[in-house]
C-alpha cells in the first residue's frame, strides 16, 4: 500500500519530466521525422500545393533539381524579401517532399563575388543591388533536368506570389521531356512592337506574346516560311487587318477542329493608322460561317463598369466603352476566370449565336451588367467620350464580351468547333494590363490587371493544358497587423511633430543667419562674428538634440514591436505545450486525489471489518 501511495505521490513530477523529454525530442527530431506532415492554417493555404500540382508532380518521369538561390545574408535587413524567401523555400520543400525523390531541392546562398554567384549568373538569374558596395542580392530559381535543360525564374518578386505555383508547374511541365505545343499566330496588329522614334527605343514585343513564347513554340502563320506548319492551337487577332487569303486559311484550320482563340475588335486602337485589308465585313462573314453573331459596327458601353479617363483640359470623365470587369462579370465556373480579380477592355464588341448556331454550345465567359448598350462605332471617333455619354441609353440586356463555343460547322455536324471568342484586341496590349517599372536597377513587368493571366488560361485550355490551368493561384500573403499598425501610426505622429519642430527651428535659424549676413555685409565683415558663431553653434546643438529625440522614438517603436513579437512567439511556440503540461498535471492531480480517496475508503472498510471480527 505504501508503495502505491509513494508512486502516485511522485507521479506529477514524473509526468512533468516525461513531458519535458517528449517536447525536447519532438523539437529535435520532429522536423526530420515528420517533414512531410503539414497543417497549413493560413487563410489562403499559402504553404500548400493544389491537387493539380500534386498530379503534375506525380507524372514526372525523370529527376530534376530545384536550384533556389537566395542571398540570405544580404536580406537580413530586408524583412519583406526575407519573409517572402522563407515562404518560397517552404513551398519548394513541399514540391520535393511529394515528388518521391524526383525533385531535389538545393538552397544556395550566393555570397558576393563567390563561385555560387558566378553559377547564379550563368543560370541567367538576376541580382539586384541593395547598397552602393556593388553587392547583389539574388532571389531566383533555376530548374534543371537530367539532360541539363534549364528553365529559370530570374528574380522571384513578392508581387508575383499568386502565380508562383503556376510558374513552377509550367517549368516542371516543360522540362518533363514533352515537346512544347505549337501555337500558330495570325495577327493583324504589331505585336512584335514598333520602333519608338521619340525615345529611340528598339521594338519590344507585347508582354502577352513573350508569355506565350515562354510556354509554346509560337509560329507566325502569316509568314511564307511557316506555310506548312500544323498548329496545335491557333490564335487569330484583329483579322480585319489580314488579307482574305489568310482569313480563308484560318477558316480551314477552325473548321478542321483546331482549337482557336479568336480576338476581334470593332475599334482596334492598337492598330494605329494602318488601313484594314480584308475589312470588317469579311470578319462578320467569317464568324457567321461558324454560327456566331458579331456586328463589327457596334461597340459595347456600360456606365456601371465605365472607367474614368483624363481629358485634355485636365478634367476626368467616365468612358462608357472603357470597361473594368470584376468577379460578378466573370462566369464563376469557367476555368479561364479562376482566381482572377479584374479585367480591362476598351471599345469591345459583343457576341451571340446566329440562326445557324447552337445556343447550348455557347458559354459566356465575360459579360456586362444588364444596363449595357450597343453604340455605333462612329461616336467613338474622338478620344473625348462626351458624345458617347450624351447618346448613351441602357439597353436592359446583358452583352457577352467573351465566350466559349463548342458547336459544329453549320450544315456539317461532323465538323466540331473549339473556339474562345474575345471582342477586344486591345485586351492583349500592355496598356490595359501591365506596365514596366524599375526594380533595383532592373526593368520588370508589373501587371495591374489580370488580362495576361486570362489570355494564358485561355490558350492553356485550348492547348489541352488542363493540369496547368487547374493550378490555383497562391493567396495574397499580406495580412494587416492591427496592433503593429497602431504602434506605427502613433510613432509617425510623434515623428511628424518632431519633424515640424525641426522645420520651425531651421526656418528660424535661417532667418537669423540671413539677418546676420545682411548685417555683416553692411559692416563689410569677412568672418563670422561671435554672435553669428553662437547662433550657428546653438542651431547645431539643437538639431542634434532633435535628431536624438527622433532616434529615441524609433527605438521605442522597435522595442514595442519586438515585445509584441516576443509575446506572439510565446503564444505560438510555448503556450500550447504549456497548456498540455497543465492539463496533464491537472489530470494527475485528479487521479491522485481519486486514488487517495479510494485508498481511504479501502482503509475505512478494512477497519470496520477488523472491528466487526473483534
């Protein structure tokens, strides 16, 4: 009996010691033993891979190496880049974990002027200068397969994080020993770019064309050298600016079942002064032969979606035909619209099915609100939209700006069609979805709308790349830290007050120095007087005091944020184990109390029995 009591008397201490040992072992070996076990509790599943990615990785036939170059030391004082790099590395570790050995991750810290930096440059990765020392920070990915074929992401920018899983998936798909599909391009617009005579800049291809070239073997089917090319997918852009022979050839490809992206436009603003060749009527007849109704003389306007433009007099005005489409205007079940937030179109046309088409094969992808209207193209001859606004009358009917059509050639049920129709060719141009910016000395393309993603999705779907198109975009990782933001706002107010005080001191001192200077000129003094020297010295001392105060405010802000961070770390790391330990201690105490009560009951019963026997 005494042994049992002794055991339970020592139980809490033994349990505490055992839990401590389990915690230490879990920290020491858990990361290695349970590396593939993940529980992603972020709102947008930032650290998880989609089922499409898992399918894509499972189909890898040959080993690949993921070379992740990250200048960890240089990023130490750049918290945004450091945080993003850690998320990228975690995502790449997930790729390697589910690949069953087919993907190997190598993380390299390319120190300045090292062999590793030379390798990064050789891969084509881009370094950005973070200071004046000439050192460059690298944050890029190079993927190689067994035959030394390489695909890269030269610099991983946080603004592109929603597309990271797609970009990595695209690279893996291209390196999987599958030949890229052939995309036949028939374009009446200068998508290769034009020479800028004002800036003397050479031609630069449209960004969407560069994206397509990264994914497909793009062939210009208007060139005689590509006359015998058989495309896997066809892209037809602004056909009114192509000759009739080219349109006839496109018609043959479409009726033969070639998946085709058809981009038409009542008013192709990017065409410039070039005159049409085949003309608008030829485009109307071309689409009518496929069962599609399209009027090249009418433009879609919608005041509910209209964007504002700047006029020559400096004022702004809504443009009825410059449309910003958001989620409600995108068909939610259409894969091409997945994870998109905003699209921009300008002077677009509308589609429907004609009398010979099949309505059940016509699926709207992008639409207006019911208050849209079809307006004659003539009222948009001027850049000023005032006339279009004055004559605007809502039609009470939704207009279809883009659609998917899986009908058959009228009169030929054995000839199936696979079309995606878009009513605006300017939709492809850089001006409606992307701009070039300088980033640490590098010129980078920064999308501000999702036109490029939509167009890439459309061609991927037509080319049969369902696995790639099913890759969901990673969510935006930015989340507001309310307490931290409040601390920063308070500090900014203090900084503002100190800055105003410093400005006032500067203004007052400059006025005094100016007055003293005028006095010196009047007395023809060549050096500063003792009074001037005293004023200057007083200003220097006062400026030093204010700067010291500014530093103290900043240090106080840092201490408050560090304290908050320490508490958050304690809650995330230590609180749960502590609660578990307390729960076990409470359980042990309850059990000990229960056993003691049972022992007391047994002792009392034994005493009663002994008394009865006596």
